[in-house]
């Protein structure tokens, strides 16, 4: 159907008919037709004409981006990229991944090496001066990883332990302040690497390790006999994808795709990944008042 014919069909339907048709999917537009509606210099049009999406991400940080036993790049960030490819081409495999370290997340977007960076990137006002952020797709936080066989493992028990409670955390200037927000009397052991933070827990040198909430969920989902979620998280941080500034069409497409996957009807990819990487069922989508 030509663009003119399609517009005529919309006019014949009337406002009520258009709403009904949109709700049940009678009025559809192909990717090429959608791209034609974008500004001539929009990255959205460029990507659809190219035939695949180019995404910058990492490969060494489970559950966000890592290689599985078959050498395939997987993780929640990778799934968010595949959600975009599904929206663009009705094919989640049409993605080229550019593996990059954290320092390349913004430069590779601003120079056009990648269409978008999806790499557990914390949203901040300083970074937002350099790139556009998508809508958030995860709320990260600090959480407490404990041992299921320990006598002291729940947050209430750790809090009751007072100055006898020992917590490991990655060394940084705010480490003690962060722990003392929730465990004001605890001993804080600052350690050089995240792996060693967790190793201190496994060696029983501490009662809990303070790590990312996503790390706690991932490790408990992988081995509940070895790790335990103490049941406390704090210091909320938003993860968003990074896009080059100045392209509203591309930004709007990404935001819409993420919203539909997280809160709408096209949620199979998001739900499967959420359960696999965090060991949780996604919140139920209840029709009615918007929840996004």
C-alpha cells in the first residue's frame, strides 16, 4: 500500500477506528516505511537501510555481558540489544557487537563507531552532557551477599551484630560511608578487586560482601547452596543505553522499544533474560493505569 493510500485508509477509519485498528494491529508499517518517516540524517534510517544494528558492549561482566560455554556473547545488556534488533528488523539476531572496555563507552558513541552502547552504564548528569541516555532499563544498587550456611546471614542479623559484623567491599573513597548508611557499627574491610571481595566471604573472613544487587541475584540464582541474599539493597543507580546527541528519532525508537519490552506486550525476550540472569520472575504487567 502506498503512503497516500495508507493515509486515506486512516481517514476512512476515523479517530475511533484508528484507535481500534492500532490496538489489534490492523494498521502496520514495515521497517522501511518507518525509516522513511525519520529525518533524513537520523541514525534510525541509517540502521534500517544498513540491515543490522551495531552495539558497543563488554564481554567480561556477568550477568550483563559475558561469553557462555559455547563462546557466545550473552547477558542482560546483550538481550536489550536483541530487543532493539527485534523491533527494527523483526529478527533479534541482526546485531553486530563491538566489544569495548568501559572507557570506550562514550567515545565509541560520539565518534559513530557504534549506533548505541549498552554496557551497564550508570546514568549521571555529568555523562548526560556528553551523550543521550535511553530510558532506564534496570535499577542497580548495593546489596549484601552472604553464605547460606552462616549463623549470621540476614540483614537483621548483620545489623544486630553491631561492631562484630564484618563486611567486605571494593576499595573506594566512599566505601565506609556506604556501608555505614545501613550498618552503622560494622567493620569495613576494603579490598582491591571484586573477586577478592567475594573470596573474603567464601573464606569466612567476613560475614557479608557488599556488591551490586545484580551480582547478588546472579550468584544466588547460579548457586543457592553457596550464596545467600541477605535481603537489603540501597543506593539506587539507573542503567541506561548511551546514544549520540542530536537525534530525537533514534532516541525515541530506543525508548519505545525498551518500554514495550519491559511493560508492554512484546516481552518474551526481556522476561526470559530477567529470569535467567536474576533468578526472578518479572513483575506482572497489569492492564489499566500506566506503570512505566
